C-alpha cells in the first residue's frame, strides 16, 4: 500500500504542523495527555502514519467517507494502537466527531483534498478518465447519486452550470449538447464513452492544449457527486474553530476552486474586523489567525518528478493566535 500511495508535500506538511504538535501542553482525547492532530482526509494513511511517527506524543483522529480507505488504513496504522482513532465521516462533520470523542480543541489539522490514490487507481470507482470504468465517482459508495445518474438525469442547463462552475470548462455548452443528444439514444454507464464524446465534441484547437480534454468534465462531475465545495465551505471554518490557541492547520488543494476557498477563510481569519478609524483595536476585532505560508506553496520540481500527482498541489497553512471573543 505504501508503494501505491506517495503522500504529497509530506515533509513540508509535517514541518508546518510541528511547532503545535511538539508542545508539551496539548490535551488529548477525553482530557488525556498529548496533543491531538486531525487528518480530515485519511485516504491510504500516508500522512497519518508520518504524523504518528514524527510526533510520538500525539494522538490522531482521522476521518474518511470511504469505507475501503478506512479498512486499508486501519491495517497500516494498527502498530500505533489506540493512538489512532479512525472515523467514518465526511470532514465537515468534524465538530460532531470531536464532540463524541470528548475533545474540546485540537493542536493540528491536516486536509489533503481531492481524490485519493486508491480511488484513482481502482478502475471500478470511475474517477480516472484514462481507463474505461463504471461512471460512479462516489467517495462513499453507500450514499448519494453516481456520475452516471448526474449525466443521465440532470437538465441540460444544470449540467452546463456544473461544468462551468466546477470544471471551469469553457466548452461546457458544446459538451452538454452532445451529452443530451447521446443520452437520449442510450444512457451513459461507462467512462470511455464519455471521454470519446468529449473528444468528438471539442474543436481541434482546444484538443491540442491542456492535456486530456476530458479532465475538466470529470473534475466537475466528481465535485458535484461528492458535494466537495459545499462540504469544504463548512469544513475549513469548522476546523479553524476547533484549533486551540497555538494550534496549526495545513491544507493541500489540487485545483483553483479549492485553493480560492481556503485562501478566503484564512485571509478573513488573519484580518482585523475593526471599523476603520479606531485609535485602539479591541480584542474582539483582532485577527484569529496568523498565515504561515506566503500565498500557496508549490511542490518542488524533484517531488513532481518522483510523484506526478503532486504537480497541481497548493499548500496553505495558518496558526490560531487567539480565542473567539463573544
């Protein structure tokens, strides 16, 4: 499993979180000793394993909506015993998870957004456009609608909106017209047919640039099927709120929509909310966050050469510097 999954920007994530997780004053689950770090996107457990190894006093709470990822990671993290608590949950459920575990605040939070290596590599999941597979794309295969259902049942106008908003696809109207025409003949079930349709629908000039022409459509469908941006809009502010003072958060994004949302949440937390012109800024208006990265940090050329899936990664970090004042 470790050969299948190479954690992205691993060392930098660990270094960002280290000052919070190496502090001796963290409080663990149910008031126990040691700092608590949350991996909101467990996947195959590469980042979680490294966190538990690097910070031997830390306790881990790891979330994932994918039951198969939880099963595989449980095997990987078994040597750490009860230091690791794995929870079947979507990351916007973090406040409820911490409440059930009796954890009032945490010292570290990590998000590694997007699709996990396992989901990309398992053909039957339908995430990858390079091989034919059922059009599923659900991260939790026990809930929600599949990508095929979206393609076959959504009105044309809604499909255009999804491709434009979530895939930033300039040719959305052209692609959707072809989808609607073809689904009337036969419902979509497999990814190869959709990829071929997209190739045929696009002008030659478009197909010569930007990699696989199906990439943006597949991204848009995946985001819609899993409600990714809606969930992220709730999850990042909730994670910031869960941090103790001195706690740190690191977020790895893989496309501009995710990164823009994370940037906005961090920027709002790092800004004063005081009305202009106050000679002294009261505590309740002071920033809650300190930014730890100058803009979004990128993977090194060496890392991209080792792991091509790191190429689109964007890392942002922040530290909680004061409590919320009511």
